[in-house]
């Protein structure tokens, strides 16, 4: 997402405060708020501090991300504060202090609020991005580092890589035509922002896959659809299968399609893999053609994010070890008829926005609760209803491969009894999707984690 357009130099400051409340008040002072009723700094500060009591704004690595919805015309406003001496947190257990505060104000009418929040959180998790912010010696250097972190790159890809990409795309057109492909899937996360090659496949459906592409500038790339897929797995085939599955659920691809897939190492600026995939051969034997691929109440966006969280649990889990988990998505009213709570519901009493899987603050919560036996039950729009639940649907007609456990049996049975999807993460590091009692492996443990490219 284009985060840089919402950051002004005047809202990037050094904070004098020594505590969280004063720091938030300092940042609100540099925000030019509209003279509307109910949009006072005092009221917004009270809301921020009230939220802090229930859900911490701390993301780790010295970064706090307080956020609030306000009545204003512009969709977003960001204020950034640097705290050289650190701010003490009341919820701190290890003594880790806040070094940077990114205050996000979002209009109540902003439609992609949670996606914007997730894009911010993703940036803070990148050590290469955060290091220049930590090394900045003065305010001007810090402002420059922030603009670079959230803006477009200042350099162009090397001539050699650009030449190879042009050759790769030229040859891929011949392969697509010769093999009878009707669609093209290109992973845009191969390229840094602003370095995408020009792509045009006349007469074919072109889809782009990657992270946070909705507002990305795609000069020269003509595409019918965008698939937001988290780049966690380093396995080419797993990433391709996951993206095409999402495309099937959204009607972008059809079972009779042959898809030319173009990918490479994320952020390498270099395409290196070309794959022709027959959708029917790959998916038809496992997923029935009849009926809807996606339950009627499940949003593609919720499925995209949940698959990303599941893959993270399988790849990195907790402390580098995969965590087993079961997520049941959609048809919640009917699903709850087959659910027995094993623990008190940890999500009871929280606002829907705070317990939605699209909210980046939910990632760590879900990882922590994955340690607890039982399933997560999630509404089709991504709101988590409960966790630590036993699925008591009959598994009499379920057929599973030998060696699969109770999570897989529960996923197969509940998706057979209800119009839901289920995602199983096994402790061996495999991610499997279930629909109408049938399983489909998405991520294999042999694929390994994504290896970040060092420049």
C-alpha cells in the first residue's frame, strides 16, 4: 500500500515525553484535525488510552502502533515520534521500552483500514527497513529514513536484471501460446516497489500475486485481478498452488484453465521460474467442480489472511517450531451447533474489529492460543468467535489418509456437515485445506521457509 502519501515531514518529530500517555498527546498536537464535533484531541487521546488498557499497541522491536477511527475527510493520517531514551510500558515484562511511536488516525469511512494497519505492521517486522531508523543521528536523518522506509525506491534495477526479465517475459509469451494457456499468474513480490517490468499478454487473463498490492503503482502491468498472498513459504509450488486456489474461490481461474505462472525469489527483482499448470489436473481430483468453491458468507480477503497466518504457524511457528492448529471459517451459526468449549472463550467481550484476523495485532494472539488444544471458530468476514473448542461432528463417512490425526478428522467432518472451510496446520509443518469433507494439501514441510534476500 502507498503509506508514504499519508506521512508529512511536519508530523515526524522527536518526542520529549517519558510515558505513553504524554507521547500520544504530543503526536496528536502535530496532527491537523478537522473542526468537527467529536474529533477533539482530548477525546481521541482518551480512546487511545482506553484501548491501551485492553489491547497493547506494542508490536515488538521497540515499535508502538496506536490507532483510532475519527471523523475526517482524508482516509488516513500518520504521525511518527522518535524516543531516543525510550518510553516505559505498563505491560512490559522484560523491560523492553518503546523507541518509535507510529500514530495512525483513520477515517471512519476508510474501507481498507485493517489492511492498511497490516501493511504498517509488516514494515516494522523487516529488520532491514528498521535499521536505518535506529541509526539516524538527528531528526532530519530520521525523517529521511522514514520517507525511504515507506516510499518508492530511489534506484532502478540493474540493466542486466532488466534485460533478463524482458527476455524471460518474451519467451514466456511463446510458451503460453504454444501450451494453450488461457491465464497468466505473475508473483509481483519478486520485484521491489516501482521495479515491476512491463507485462502484457493479449487475449489472456492476467492475475498478480503478492503482498499488499491493492494500492501499489503498477505502471505498464495490465491485470484483471490481484491476489494478496503472504510471502512466507520459500517453496515455489506451494506459493503457486495457494494463489491459484484463491483465484478459483474468486472465479478468476476456472478448472478448464491452463495457467502460466511466473515467479522468483521475493524482492530479488529477477524472474527465474516458469511453470505451466493445468488447473483440472492439479485441483480437479481433490476439489469438486460442483457447488461453490467458497462458502457464501466467506470473504476472499479473510481466507487470504487466514492462509497467511496458517502458513506462518507451519513455517516459523513459535521459537522456530511449527505449531499445530485448526481454523474453521464460515457458516458459524451452524458450526457452533457442533462445538464444545474446552476453555473459557478468550475473545468474549472484545470489539469485532479487535478480534478480526485482518487486524495485524491478532497474529501474535492466534499464535499464542494455538498452544491450546481445540479449534478456532471464525466468521466468514474474519471475526474470531471462539478458540479452544472441540468439534463434535460425526466422522463416520470421512475418509482420510493413514497417519492423519484428530485435527484432520474434525476438519473433514465439520466441513461435511456445514457450509464451511477448515484449515489444518500439523505439527510436522503441513497446511491442509478442507472443503465438503475433502482435503487438499497447500504447504508441504519440505518447502522450507522463505529466505530473505540480502542486498
